[in-house]
């Protein structure tokens, strides 16, 4: 059974793009890495792999991205605490039209009137410019901007160009 809330003095987080579980030892790695975590934020998680079962007695939320007949990948957030609420975001790659997902989840904190808001993002990657990338991040930022409490924002942001990193840095600084 998941706990009612997280300890705000110590929250252990794992964030990992698991690449659809294509590595041979991904399951053992995930079990080892998530052993003492409170939150596991997985990008390119496959529901078919039952990744949400790696942390027993946990809650999980999933935002689907890419879907094919027997394959659904997206972002998965697993928590040792109960999820208060969750919000799904979906955006499409402008060139490939493949969906990219983001998930915002909320958790109670022990001895606190505030909640923790967690954004798990798999950002748009294949674009000629940065407009679509920027709009996706703005949509997530808009969802979390007025939260009165701590935030965790992480994931695979695909910041392989300096301009993308600057966009992300500016949005995070505003938050």
C-alpha cells in the first residue's frame, strides 16, 4: 500500500529515458536504480513491459505518447505516495507527427499544507526551429506556474542545441 504523503526533507528521485526497454538488462537496472526512490520518472516507458510494477506498493500515472498496434510508450511517474491529481499533456513532433507526452502529478507532503508538483517531460525533438519545443514547454509551465509549493521538473528535454537549453533555462528561472 502506498504511503499517504512524501517526506519533504528527503525525496529521492530517479529520472530516466528508458528507450522503450530496448537494453538487454533494463529491468534489472530499473529495479536497482529505483530500489530506494520515492519517485521514478520514466520517459519512453512501455506499458507492455509492466514497468509500473518495479516499485511494489506504489501509485503510478501514465501519459501515452507513441502508439502502435501492440506498443504504447509515454511518460510514467511511479510514486511511493498516493497521487492527489494528475494532468496529461500531448504534443506532436512537427516533422514526424509522432506524439510526445508530458505528465504533471501532485503529491501530499508530510507536516505541510503544501503539495509537491512533479512534471515528467519528454520534449519534442525533431524540429527545424524551436517554436514547437518552446510551445510544449510553455504548456507544461502554464500548468505548474501558479502552484504554491515545491516543484520537481525533469525528464528528457532533448536540449541538444544551445538555443533549446536557453529556452528551458529561462522557463525554469521564471518558475
